[in-house]
C-alpha cells in the first residue's frame, strides 16, 4: 500500500539494485561481503571510509565514489526523545554510514550524498539533474544473507515528483533587505582554533572555512510517520544531503554543517505550536528553540562549550496539508 502510493506520486521512476564494487572496480560478490560482515561483527561493525557502488538503470550507469562524512555530527552529538515539555531519554548515535562523493567518470562536475544505514538513500547531482535514490519500503527488512543495499531501490529525478513546492509564502513575509540573507550566511562562524590572539582580520574577499552548528527537530507527526526504527537514519540522511550541497564552491565560502543535537518529539510541547500556518509555526519554533539553547539532557544550564549550542535550528514537520 505505502509503496504503491509513493510510486504513484512519481511521473517517472526506475528500479535498480546497487552493486558494491572494490577499489579496482570489480564487483564484490555476496560471499566476500558476508565474510567482511562476519569479521566486523562484535566489534564496532563500521563500514569502510571509502565505498564504491554501481547503480545502473536503463538510462544511466552511475559509478559512485564515496567517502565517509566524518564531520557531519559533533563529538558531543546525541539523539534526544522528548515527551511533553521534557526529555524522556537520549543516546549517542553509533552508525558510521553517511557518505559524500562524486561520479567516478565526472569528479569535477557531479555531487553525490548518500547514506547506507539501511539501504542507499540520498541524491546524485549531475548533468543539470538531481537523481534521488531510496530503498523500496517493503524491502527495508532483509532476509538471509542479504544486506539492505543489495535489495531493489527506486531511482527518480526530482522533477518527476508530481506535487512539488510552488513557492507560496503561506503566511511568511519577506524580512527587511538587510536581513534577507540565507540563514547560513547569517550564522557562519570561524572555528575557535582559527582565531588566534593578535591575528589580523582577513579581507572579505578571502574565503574562509565556516561552521554552522545546527539543531534539528522533528515533530511528532514526522516521528509517527517514519517510526522510531527509521526516523533517526532518515533525518540524518536528509541532513547529509544538505551538508554536501552547502559545500558547493559556488557559495563562495567553505560551509560545513555540523549537527549538535537531534530532538525527536513524541508528544506536543506546551510552548511550541506547529500547524498549517507557516508564519505562526516558525515564530513559535524560533522562541521554543531559543528556550532550550542551553539546556542539557536533564534541563540543567551548561556552559557554551558546544554540547548543546547551536547557531541555527531546523524544524522538520509533516504538518501543512491544509491551505494557508
């Protein structure tokens, strides 16, 4: 039912099964992969820092060269589950499964951001098109010796989505011109170790590496839709895509998105109102995220040492199905 509804929302799509390749471009058979998984089982069970895949459809043959996205999460990053007005529990995030890279034959003109926590999920940007990849939902559970990445995936262009965002403001007014910069331009900062005493300020024309510490919040509708089993990996797979796109050289600065907290709301929050009116929801969320800026896992104030600090906050919600 879910798969049929999803596929019906696409004007065109193709089904493909990813093939894991070795560094030499030779496919790794199931026996090799199974031996590798057995050798790592019981240890950290983390994937290699570099991965290679072949993803073939009737129109494309993508050869993916991927490197682990090591700086996506801060060292103190934790996933927090909140009930009404309070943290219920939290845990560190273990999976080592978010990658970025390029197409092997187009290293300078392509961008790839994929997560393989439970199958391949992400985006390929090449030739003026954006190709989205995700596992078929009814194939997310593996059987026997198969890994999730060895099962069927759907590949489609972003332009194939039948219901695309049309650009309505939905209650959100433009800010004053001086404040109209993108959120990442307003919050960029140089990492502390780059700003030494007595250091002369760099000219504005010189590009500097910037870091944006980010809080990501998913509302209870989002958590309920994906379920606790998949929501963490889904959200971070999306953030991995965003982080890669923000590193594009066309932005003029090297921008690194670093997630410091992921808050998953299981219940409504007393001071947070999320509904179909984007303006009111945004205003409420801005106030709410500010109120938890310096609250640790148990509600205690903590120093500004990066544990709970964020420069910007992002709300991911499934609300918005009704008119403004």
